[in-house]
C-alpha cells in the first residue's frame, strides 16, 4: 500500500509542479486551478530546514522528484521543463506506468491549462480539480450490463437509456483533460464491441448508439475474459501503462456462473499483480447499480462485505440512476467525479 501511495502521490505532485510552472510562465493563466497550486520549493525547503523524519514516505518521495526536476535551477523554457520532468522520472516508480507514453503527464498539464477558458465547468473548481486529476491518471474501463433485463420498459424502468447516459457522462468528464489519443475503454458483459479502446467522448457516443441488450449476466466470467486478461494479465510484469479504474454497471445478480465468480476474479487480479511486483491497488473497481432490482442490491452487498477485496473495490451506496440524478448536468458531473474518486481515496486510506 505504501509503495503504491508513493507512486500515485509522486504522479500528482509532478502534475501539480507542472501546473505551478504554467502559472508562473503563463502569467497565471490557470490560476483558477489553485487546488494544485503550490510553491516550487516548499517541500525542498522543508527538507532542508527540518528533520526529514517528520515527513511521511509520500512527502519524501515527492520531494526527491521535485529536487530532481530543479536540479540545475528552475527551468526557463517549456522544452527545458519537459526535459527535466522526463529526466526526473527516469528510474522512478512513476516511470513504470508511463514509460510507453512519457509525455502523458506534461501533455495532461497542457490540456489542463486550457480549462482556464472554461472556469464555469464544475470539474475546474478548486475543490474538484485535484480529484479530477487523480481520476484522469487512471485508465478508465467501463464494464457495462447488456443482459436482457436491461431493456427499456422492464419493470417500468428505462435501464438501457440510463446506462447510456452514464457511459456518455463518464466518458465526458474523464476525457476532458486527457491528452489527444487517450480515452476510455468500453466493454459489455455479452456483446463483443470492435474498436472500443481509447475512445473519445464523441466516439463513445457513436459506439453505443446502435447497441441493444440481450443475454444473461456472466459478469465475473467475462470480467476476467474481456478485461483482466487482455488489459492487465497480458501486460504483466512490465507493460501496464497506467493504473486502471474499472467501473462496473449492472442491474442484476450473476447468472450462468457461480455467484462467487465476480469476487474471485478481483481476488485473483490482486494476487497476480502482487506476484508481478505491483501493488494490488494498481487496478481498482467502482461497482454500481441501475434499476431497482433487489437481486442486484443483494449481490452488491455481498461484494461490499467481502474483506478480501475491500481495499480495491468501492460499491456505490445509491443507484447510479437514482431519481433526479441524470437530468441535472452540473450536479451530475460533480457527483460523477466524487464517485469515480471514491475507490482511489479508499485505496489510499
């Protein structure tokens, strides 16, 4: 846990350093993002002038990286700064996640700078932006229910439409500051969807538009087959590009598989990550319900109460399609960021 927290904390402090640098060189162009504003040498001075044993492991890791960036004094140009960031990451735990896309962090910061023109956007405010940054650092994977019970009109509910709204909104808020070419991964329990990797917001909307629900709910079997094997296991030990946040949306309980399959798949994921030398928190899960089926709530309670996966799974206490939620743009974006951030916060506690 401490190892992973140091990695994530270091990533975020690097991002914060980048934003602080943009603030200085661009005359405060992203001053509205002050949630990630901090003095360049604050932590370095703290180390020099105080007992380092009073600092946490995370703070020491952050300080070392910042010292490496400022090794030859503060950078004077953007090119020099990016070069210093890349140099600072060499040999660090952060590099392991971003080695195939070394410009990811600096590109993300550049994209974040453009948010100054959209200060009214909820995820730009001081409280939410740091959480948005942490969510964005994770590769978003949406694992969606397309079983027959998801059809609109089932039990008087429009579950399919509700899920599609959720998919679109998650894609929008999680790609807002992503560098070009990055996006969400989309998977369904039953249907095979071609070209469903790294989707932009618009591409996600286009992919889901013609789809229709049909089939059973082998949610654990296909979690392993469609997500964990290709996106995690096949990339171990050294090719996992980013930590994953897998959002699972369902309206019912499992079928055509043992009831324990879903939880067992998550347990196995943690074990395989640890065997590869990575913390099990490298892959996190957000699980939530659409529709009012009592079977779904019972299943999710079982997932919530399993101590083997407690550190990596957050089960939403309220339905994703709770009355009044999907129709309110501003509140929906804020709620989504808070909800997507919940499993990250839980894994760091």
